[in-house]
């Protein structure tokens, strides 16, 4: 049986000591309620719910999976009861606006809740998680009447939401969407088409499901410029939200998948289902993009959740499993053998997992502050600036953290040896569940093209310049010129970080120059470039954590071991993970020729 304890000390370290959330909240009168006392109480309560209610359903949910019977989907035993408790506890409404029944707390505090729930049981957490996406879309682009009707129910959790983009012929290339929207005289639309892979598309947790659907109006231009967005409820309602007849959205089947088996992935058939337009005609994809960045941060979080769950369980096992003796002599002579944690190779895997989960969490909690800024922006210029920062960091977070989440899950399985391959221990489930995160919400390859193509080359590196300036300012501020002893200790992080950041700028420029001569370099370099960028971004946050830990060491004597552990992990990261950038730099600069020169007919002689 897997275990999970919410890492409250690590979360509080980030919130209080590294990112100063409470100072940040003071900028916004709307967040006056977000005090340390309230937040501590929320973290404690959430931890109890996750450890006691959600974790016990993680492995049983995988074993049982969802069942499909004649259009109806039943979630695994215990899921509905846990969902009801979640709604009763007011968890869904935590960080949503007060005017539609929310508690008005900052989105950044909601991130801690999502992290704990996602780590305890990702499949379960997807049901309320998808609702957040639908809610954000209605909040940003819906009319007042749509907000009143749909947001209120979604916020209280009595209905859930979905995002219906993918169709059989297209997932990445949404320009190929075929679902049709025919206008009715009363201003509604009849939606007809098939959507596949719809998470939480059908289930037994709530009485209604609100689908946010991409579809084409008659005579819409071809491609992405002709797609509009619609709200389509599973069950029709009146203006007060009283349920009426079925809206002709039927579930054709659910997928039999590699992982996240307790999360229903539905084929949905829309057969003249009545929908309402949300946002302007033909601007559906643009409307979705506002929401997609936040949804992608949510998926990036899956990487951290996976890394944390795998690490916590690997650590317990590595302390208990006995095998041979330490290379430097017996460490536990009273036992028949030493625990595997004494072996450097096992340590390397554990430290890698620890660096990924804590470094990844820092990347997410930094970004959550930007999400607050977007929500609280008072002017278009403020919103645009925050949107641009989020848009730049999102593909890095999404692809880098989900790839590293998978790496951590695999290290976990390896630490368990042959037992890792056996279902009972739960490690193979973590590997299977982690894998989807690199695929949905835009694959790693697509995130990488977005980063290098759209966010770097198309903007002539505008956001990169701003972000690298932020890192270099941090480096300058913490450099050895300072008299303070902990600042001198920081030099072991500051020099390599400054150097890597300067390299990031230079390689970006060199790639831009190469791309002028050969467009294929964008595609051949992009994934390596994204991973290269990710390691530097993570190094920045490990340096910040080390900095905060040195400061706390001087004042907080009670928790010295905690801060020392942060510094030692930062040292590990800089010595054993940041150097991965060297190999990535080499491969990303390589000529695309070796990828493309072999004629596709010659790729196999079968
Ligand atoms: C469990 C699960 C849950 C999902 N949940 C949802 C959901 O709730 N709502 C929803 O709408 N969708 C959902 N999806 C769909 C998911 O977002 C898509 O599967 C994903 O975006 C990839 O699309 P695709 O499967 O069509 O792959 P394709 O687009 O066919 O891509 C195949 C491969 O080609 C690569 N590729 C494609 N185009 C390019 C290019 N131009 N350059 C370089 N490489 C390229 C891709 O990176 C990938 O490796 C879900 C999928 C799964 C499996």
C-alpha cells in the first residue's frame, strides 16, 4: 500500500520564506482574508482529507477502473463519497470569486490544495480539476447570465465541467475540428459531432456536466480561425438551473487506458445538442488559450505530484530493504545486511527524485503568483504583462516537469527492484499514471515548438530577455562582493547559474540565426532547447531556495536540519543535474541533416 504525507513544511517554506506570498497578497485588497492563520488551517485540513480519504482510493481505483454500461459511467467504489465530502467541505469554491459563491481566496493558495489532492490521487482529482478549466473559461468569456447559471453550480461543485477539443482526426491540430454548430432562431446553437478522449466526460459524481465545446459555425473560415466556443450542458436546464430533459450528449464508450484508469476518458456524441456561444464567433481558440496556460500549469503540477509520491514511497523502501554492505564498511552491523539507502547509486536516484519534486514545486508556486497577478490585474497593460510572463514559462513548466515527473516515477520503480514491477507495491501504477502528463494538454514536442517558435523566435526573445534579466539581477544581488557570510556561500550557486543563463541567451540567439537559413532547426532543436531551458529555470529556483535556507539558518534554530537539507539538495542539483544542459546544448545545436537526410522509404527494409 502506498503512503502519502502532505509536505506542509516544504509548501510553507516556499509560501513564506522563498516567495513571500503574504507580502504579495497585501498588494490586493481582495486577498485580505488570506492570512497565515487561515492558510495554515486550510493546509492542515486539506492534508487530512487527502491522506485519509483520497490516498486509500488511489490503488483500488486503478484496479477497479471506471465501468461503462449503456451510456452510463460508474466511477470506482468510494469516489462519489469522497467527491461529496469534497463539496461539503467547500473545497471546490476555495479560490473562485465571491460573487458566484466562491470564497475569494487567491489562486496561488488553491495551488497547494491541488498539489495535495493530485499527489494523493491524480485520477480522482481530475474530476474537480477539469471543472476549474470550465469555470475559468466561463469566468473570462461568459455573459453575466452564463456566469449566473453555470458558474454558481460549478463553484459549489454540484455540477462538473469538461473541455471538449479533441476529435478522432485531430488533437494537436485543432484547425481540423469538424463538429458543427447550427444557429437556432432563439440565439442558441445545435451542436453535432464526435469528441474523443474527454476527461470526466461522463460519470456518476454529479447530476449535470457542463461541456465546453469547440465547433464550427456554418461558412466559418477553414483552419483555426473558424472555430467558436460553446457551452453545452449534458442535461438541459431552465434559467434557474432546474434540470430538464436530456440534451442529446451521449457517451459512446470510455477508453481502456495505460494509466489514470479511475479517470473516465469518454467518447462523446453530440447529436443536435443545444449549446450557447461563449466569447465572440470564430474566436474560440483564442478564448481557450487564456484558459489553456493555467490548465497547462495544472498539468505541470502532475509532474510534481508524481515525483513527490514516487519519492516518498521510494525513501521508505530504501531505508527498509536490506541488501549487501556499504562500500565504505558496514553501517548496520547488527543487521544481516545494510539497507539499500547506503549505496551511492540508490542515493543518486533518491536525490534526483527529491531535487525534482522540491525544485518543481518551487517552479509551480512561483508561477502561481503570476496567475494571481493576471486575475487581479486592474488595467489591460497589467494583464498583458502578466499574461506574457505566464505564456513564456508555461511550456517550460508543462513539458519539463512532466518529463521529469516520469523520470522520478521510473527511479522509484527501479529503487523497488523487481518488486517495483509488481502491482501490489503501487510503483508501476505511478509510472503508468505519470506517462499521460507528457501527452495531454499539448505533447512535449508541441510545447517545445511553442517555446522556441512562438515565444522566442516570433517575439525576438522579448520574454526570454525579461526572464534572464530577472535571474541575472538575482545573481548580481547575491554575488561575492557582499560582506554577508551566507552571500559568500551562495557563490557556488551564483557562478554556474550566471554562466548557464548567459549561455541560454547566446544559444537562443545562435538558434535564431541558424533558423533563418534552415527552418528545420526549430523542430530538430526544440525539445532539447526546452529541456535545456527547464534545467536553468529549476537552477534559478534551487538557488533561491538555498538563499532563503541560509537566511533562515541564522534565525530559526529549531529547524536547522530542514534548511541544511535544502542547501545540500541545491548542491546536488547544481553538481549532478544542471550539467545535463551541456549535453543538451550540443544536441540542440546539431545540424538537422542527420534527422532528415535518410529518405523515408529507406527507414526500414521490411
Ligand atoms: C487520457 C487522456 C485524456 C485526455 N483528455 C482530454 C480532454 O479532457 N479534452 C480534450 O479535448 N482532449 C483530451 N485528450 C487529448 C489530448 O490532449 C491529445 O491526445 C493530445 O493533445 C495529442 O493529440 P493527438 O493524440 O491527436 O496526437 P497527434 O496530434 O496525432 O500527435 C502525434 C505525435 O505527433 C507529434 N506532432 C503532431 N504535430 C506535430 C508538429 N506540427 N510538429 C512536431 N510534432 C508533431 C506529437 O507531438 C505526437 O508525438 C486526452 C487524451 C488522453 C489520452
